[in-house]
C-alpha cells in the first residue's frame, strides 16, 4: 500500500483524487494549503504527491524542490487547471514525474499514478542493491534542494561514459561540476583537458584542437598533439562551446561521432578515446534558429544534461558559501576568522547576484580586504553598488496605502520572469560600472576580478551600453 499526499485548495479535487487513490488500495491524505502540504511531507513518509500549482498561499512549482527534498523523497505529479508550457518545462526540469491538467480523464491520471508508483518501487529496489557512493564535490558548497538535484545528476553521470552537457548562467560553477563528474568517474586517473572556446584564436583553432605535423604551416617547426589527442582515455571539457567557430563545428561533430580525426598536415587519422563534457551559458537553441550553431551537434551534445541553478534560486546556500569562502580567504591571508553581522548576511541574501557564485566569491574577497583588521563583517564592508541596490529595492518595494493604488499596481505588475530579467540586467550593469571604475578601465585587471574572459567582458559592456574612454 502506497501513501499519497494530495495538496490542492479545491475540496472537490481532493475528494476525487482521494477516491481514485483508495480504489487502487492506497492511502490518501489531503492538505488544502501549501504550508500544510509541506509540513505533512516533512513530518511523514509519502510515496507520491499530487501538487496543485495555484494555491492560496503560494505557487506549487516553487515548493516542488522542498517537497522532493523531504525525507521520503516522494515522486511529484503537478496538477493544474491552467495549462502553461513554461510551467510544464519548469516542472519537468525540476524533476516532477508528470504535469497534468485537471481536465484530463480519470484514466490518464490513474495511468500516471500507477507508472509513478511502479517507477518508485523499481528505483527503491535498485537503490537497495547499489553500493552507496561517497561523492567527491570539492568546492561545491551547499545543501539546498536545487543544488542537491544537480549533485544527484553528477552521481548518475559519473556512473556512465555518456557525453555531459552543463548549462547555466555565467558564474554558476560549470567547471566545478565538470570536474566533479570527472573526479567521480572511471576516467579520474587520466587527464582532464580544459578548452576555453572563448579564447581559441580562429586562425589556430584547428591546430590547437587536432594538432599538426611539422611544416604543415608557417611556424610549425615540430609536430604537436592537439588538445583532443591529449584527452585520450581521459575527459575533454569544452567550456563555452557556444563560442566554437561555425567553421569547426562540422569537423568536431565527426570527431565526437567517430573519435578519430586528422591533424593538420597529416596523412593518417589518429584516435582519441575521450569522454566529452561541454558547457555553455548561451541559449544554443536560439543560436540554432539564427544559424550560428549546428542542430546536429547540439543533439549530439545533449546526451545527459545538468542545468545549474543561479545563486538567486538557491539562497539557502548563501550562509554556508559565505562561511566556507571567508574562512578560506582568512587562511590564505593569515587572518583570524571573521564573524558576520545579521545585517551582512541579510544583504547577501537580498542581492540577486547576476554574476552568481563567481561574483559572490569575488565580493567576499573584496569585503575581507576592506575589513582586514575588523573582527566582524558588516554591510559597510560590501561594495557600494550592492548596498545601494538592496536598499533601493527595499524602499521601492513598500506597500501602497490606498486600495485604488494597489489595484493599479497589480495591473501594472510585470510577469515574474520579466521582473527577474529587469533586475538581473540592472544589477549586472551596476556591477560592470563599478568594475570599470575601480579598475580604471584596465581590462586585464577587470577580467581578473570578475572572472570573465576579455571577449565576454567586451560583450557584456556592449550589451549594457557602457562606453570606455579610449
């Protein structure tokens, strides 16, 4: 007998689903608020949760990671009265078993229920037989539901030899996760070869990747293995693969399929038995649409996908991240450990971090430099643009007094994603402006502080319409 939790604010829906569950000889429990549903999932063991999207006290999709991270790790079927393609995509990417409209027939709902329970039973049997794996996750800090989903995928990826495709915004730690896959895989004793596609000069990219024979071009005074050959028996990590020149994408597709290639100027092909991990912060689907990326190469890359969440979607990890990196910097600079004021942590939690963990870590290092001889860190030690942004958001977010004003504000309120994009763009521009100011527009120094490549920094400056004094 399975235990099923139904989280829905419609009493009739709770009764209908409870009847369906009990007819299948399972036990049903209902909750009519999101809070009660989360509390039940945290306190009791459930095999499956029917979760409504539009609840009176929140959005079911936002609670999905929390429910999945509860002790019994239940399967979740999202229920909605309003079909939303974006909601379905978010639910499936977050690990939901299914996304069902309430207008579906009882037969379809029953089939989804039975398949989810069948999958859960088989998974539990397999987990019981499998030996526990101690995952190596150096410098991947946190235990939020969003991060744990990615770590589970790392563990799965490490057990296979499939191509791995890591996506996520800039600064989310794609190389850290690539290394985690490598260090937990059977290839961990072989080389891990990193290729930054943003720094490959187009005139030499073929030679750098595939190698060349002596005399194959001017300056080739000796034969040299390329990066692909260096990864033989090991792992090849192509960072920012969206920057790979279009002229080379067809050649690399064949290498990926055959694991054979011909160095520049060579008569014979050579073999490289590498495992590929590719990463990007760009929308490759959009690039395919504009003809800037090959669809067949994209299909080949997407064997196993790990989509990293931005830091603003795993705020639960911020305190642990801050403690880890501050202690690390204190040890590096020979300083005694620093304490945090509550306001310092609140400010860190309130800022959207457009540069994600990379920007977060650089900010902590800068704050520690400012507070070198102080015992504790306060908001005063943070960069101006972060404090200004947080305070501005607090002041602009105050409630309107008149009901009429509330109604007008509701009508003018943008979509959540539009709001996030606006805040992200504003924070990113503020960060870039301060970066240019403190470095005196010294591009190499700005790249060092921000962790960006020169090409990426120039692109972001152009996107934010920030001009430089030549």
